[in-house]
């Protein structure tokens, strides 16, 4: 039951926002009593903390699975981008912004975990791309691994990128293209343009 609660809460929080969803609504969606939820999660704060970690672990596990497929470095980043966007439901209600505003302790804990995962992912991806000659050999790997993550945080800023003007999928795609165009070799550029062309047709 605990897993079911986390899965349902995650879907509702991502779709509607952590502030908007009540424990009563989660219970109603699951067809259980609110008391059952409280037996596993004594407060809404504890449920939100557990749900944020559940989403983080789900996405991290998916990223690891993609990495194990040993794809071309550029294909790998596109696959991870598509996987993350699917699981985050396009974040229509800016759950990350709400989490930061109303549950800052959870937000900063998850952000630090995301930073470690994404910087290491980017570092490994860059090294693989340099080795396979789709990325330039002169890249400052440590700088790029950090600036790429900072850019990911930046595109979630709804002051600079308000929701009606930009969707999360659109921003993520543009950010990835911006990142890759700065680091690819002519060989990598051909691969990138092929993937961008395929993506535009979907």
C-alpha cells in the first residue's frame, strides 16, 4: 500500500502541484481512507518528502538503465531527456517551484542529490563523447558538467521562462540542443541534426 500511495501522490503532485493536492483527494483517488495514508505518512510534509525521493529514485534508476544500454553519447542524452520529460508529466504546475517555496528542506535535499547524479552523468557522457570523437577533445569537462546542471535549474525558473510562453518539454529540448551544439565535432553535429530532425517529426 505504501508504494501505491507514493505512486498516486507523485502523479497528482506533478500534475496539480504539491500545494494544491490534499490528503483527502489522494485518499479518494486511491479509494482508501485518509487514516490509511496517515498510518504510513503521519503528515503531509512527510508524504511530500517521501514522494519527492520516490520520483528522484525512479528517474535515477531509469537513467542508469539507459546508460547501461551503452548508446552513442548524443543518443544517450536524448533518451534521458525523453525519459525524464515523460515521468515529470511536463510539470504543468511547476512542482519544483512550489516545493522550493513551501517545502524548502525537501527541495534543497533533492536538488543536491540531482546535482550529484547529473554532474556525474554529464562527466561520463562527455568523456565517452570525446573518446568516440563526437565531442571536441579540448572540452573543460568539469566546468561543462556543472554549467549544464545549472542550466537545467535555470530553465525551471518561471520568472524568466513563464509557463504560457514555454513548455517544459520545449525548454528541455532547446537546452539540450544549446548544450550539444557547443561541444560537438563535425561528426557529432551530423548525428545531432539527424536526432533533432527525428524529434521534430514526432
